[in-house]
C-alpha cells in the first residue's frame, strides 16, 4: 500500500475539423478503461455545451507528454478539458498550478482518490525549485474536507506560500488557471 503524486504535463493541438477529439494515449492503447471513460465524458461535455445547435468544427489532439506507461483513472478529465479550452481560446494556462479532478458531462468537478498525495507531490516539486507564492493545486471542492496535509505543506498553505483551490465546476477551475 503506497500512495504518491507525480505531476504530468498534458498538451493539446487544435485545428479546424469535423468535430474529432482524439486522445493519443487512448488511440495507442496506453490508456485504461477508467481513463477512457473520463475522456468520453469530456467529449460528452463538449457536445452538451457547444454542439446543441450545430456540429463542432474542430479537430483536437490531446496527450500526456513524456509518459510512456499505462494511463488510467479519470482524475485527469478536468485537466484535459482545461487544456483543450486553453488551446481553443489560445489563452495559456498558468504552469505554476497543478490540477486534479474528474468531471461529469455537465461540467461539475467530482472528487478523486489520492488528493493529499497529489497536492504534496506537486508541493515537493515546487519546493525543490523554490516556492514563489503563486504555486498550488486545483482540486475538487468535495475533496478539500478530507485532505490531511503534512505539517510543512499545511504551514506553506497557511502562510500563503502555496495554495489549494477547491472548485465545483469547470468554469471555476478555468478562471483560476487563466
């Protein structure tokens, strides 16, 4: 029984197209069933929000960068949507902020497992590079009440040197990230 958090970068490229949203990891059989489900939920969200009156005229390609093992679980589905929205709007995401959280087809951010380990994992990366006071992690608000941080992380949060933002919706998350 071990728990850990390891940050991964996700990238997205968009272009005009016929509504195709592709996930490279899924297409190359490097994603498990849980991750595939999260990706299909992301596509459902886009269809619900943007495909009600006309077909989406885009092509998007998402991938986890420099990750060559199996990807599984849906806790990156909100992150993948933020990356896609950022690529479409051509508005960069603040790279000093990490994100975790699954999402449903209505854009609500849902709780995930291992929130404490994910927060502490990103904190450790930031601390090793120097805390700037701008770094932090966006997590599902439903997870916040169950997070029990190590004393050094809790102190950094209390002192404003590191942040933990709880969100309920995709809209709240994208506002923090951009």
